[in-house]
C-alpha cells in the first residue's frame, strides 16, 4: 500500500497530500521492489491512479530510467537493476515502445524482440548467447556488458 500524508479526515472523507516529485520517485521504486518482480506500465498506472496522473507518472519513470535507477526490459516491463537476470520476458505480440529509446537501444540493442521469444530468464539467455557461435550474438552481449560496466 502506498502511504501518503493525511491532511484531513472526518466520517465521510479523507484528504491526502499528493506526493512531491522525489517522493513519487521513491514510491515507484518501492512499488517495484515490494512487487518482487518487474511491473508493467498498466500495473503501475493502476497502483498510482488517483495519486499521480499518467503524464506525471511517465515523467518520473523517464527520469528514473535516465538515472539508471530502474531499467526497461525487452517486453516493456520496468524493473530495478539486477531483476532482469531471473526474469522471463512475456511473449507479447504487442510492439514495445520504450520510454527512453536511447537507453533501451544501448541496453538491449537489436536483440530485444528475440529475447521475448526465448521463454527463459534473461541472464540464462545472455549466457547461452555468449557460448553460442553467432558473431552477432557475441557482439550484442559485449555491448550489453559494456553498458553494465559503464553504470
């Protein structure tokens, strides 16, 4: 449950203070952490309905992604760094439009669509791709590991 400061309460109504931007960032990270697995945009939007509008929530997500405090996975879900190792991406046919395309491309390269099809945890797929003979797969993994080293 999201905790907010209560401003007023009587028998019929409770009034809470909307969170400031930094508090909203903290709440988003806590929500993902408490969920224990990556969350979709839809799930976040439902949890924050009545607390923060979609535009404000999207703005906070973009800021968190740019600061590398959360990451966008190949299927469009949002996670804390490290959660991607054991996460199995959904095999959605819906096109994933990243919130921060430059970060998404830097992290996943051209392999995002293929990673959704494997049906295995991302960490395991990346290891398999590393041991595979495909030159393209090895280059993609090298780019991903270089991105992680920069963080």
